[in-house]
């Protein structure tokens, strides 16, 4: 490996996660190898991604992922929903599974619900995700977007995917169909008005939907998504970063769809959690590569 290549690899580091996923190579989980970041894996990814040399991105920022959106914007005006190749789908258990026979099974999907609420927590979450070159879905509440539009813009500009989690976090089966429609529609609308895209992922509060809305999602090209690995940061692990980490590890399996929230103890736990996942060989699914209806 010559020095030019090493430099390229460093500069294109933010692209490597994507490139590795695009390569869909089971032997090169994205983000594996910890701090030294597996040069062999990087070499494979970079060689498969000619765009890595064509679109150098600023290196050294703790939120390197931010650079992906502007870099990609040369070819695609909006980073999400992007025309990224679809490499994964959800199964009935809400696990993320590779579409192709050679896809990387040892992956997790990171999701953060109930924000955007707090600038300090958002800054920390985005910084940690950027450090680990991980993309996540932020399932936001319309009511919180109304209060904190700039936080939504910040999350989106960092290259993450925005999902709909209703306006008020009301449990949908306790509402009329019309009220349920309004929870969904008003949130789609305010997200569209704030960042210019319409979400393709929806997570009903408490994972409970209705027949009425279940019929709507596929017609409107929206994927309803619960989770398959709960951090319990909203329950037994409140104020317990170590508990958040342990709960995720206890339930860890290939394709884990990990439910977390914008909460202080989760924010505190995230760096160590991701480091442990990587040490176990797990990579991160870019939500943009998940198939939607
Ligand atoms: Zn929630």
C-alpha cells in the first residue's frame, strides 16, 4: 500500500462505510478493527469505490459523516431518500437482513427516537456517530420538530435518515382513524417543510399501529418499523449508561434493530457501546440502503 493510497483512504474514510456496504462483502464489516480501522478492509472498499478518489472529503472532523452529504450533492441534490443501492430489507421481526446472498449479516441498525429536543445531546450523538462512521435513523416527533427545527436540520445535514414517529407520541390504537391520520400526516408535513424530504420510515409509538394506518404505509411508500433490540433506556436503564450497553449486548444478534432515545444516559453510553459492537465485528447499516415499499 503506497502513501498516496493511504492518504486517499484517510480522506475517504467517511465514504468507506458506504463503500463497504456497497461492496456487500461478508468478510469486511464496516467499522471493524477499532482505532486502527482494518487497512485490508479499507483497501478492498476503496478499490471498489472509484468515487472515493473523485470526491475527497475533509478529514479530521469528529463529525466526518457530515461531509458525505455535500460530497454526494454533486451528483444528487438531496442526500435522502437517496438513490443508494438497496442492500437490506426488514424481516418480520424487524431485523435488518441482507437482500443478496453475499450481503454482510453481521450488522446492526441504530435508531434514536423522540427528539429532537436538546442541542447538547444532539451535538454529542452526532459527534459520536461521526467518530464511528455510523449512520442512524432519528425517529422524530412532529411536535419536537416544531420546537426545534434547527436541530432537525442539523441531524439531517449530518447525513442521517429522518423517520416519522407521530406528532405527539400518542398511542395510535387509542385514537380515531382520523386522529391517527393527522398524527402521521402532520409529522410528514412538518419534516418536509423543514428539510425538504418526506420520510420513508415510520415507527408507531410503543410499536403499536392500527389496521387503518397499516394499509396506508405501503401505498405511500413508507416502511413501518418497530425494533428488535431494545436498550431499555426508557425503562429499567434510565440514568444507567452501563445498563443501556449491557441490555443491547444481551440481545445482540445479526441484524439487530436497536432502539435508543435522545436521552442523557444513552448519549453518555453511545461511544462505549459502538466500540464494543465494533470489537465484536459488527458494522452499521446505512438506513439509506434499506429497501422501502
Ligand atoms: Zn417513542
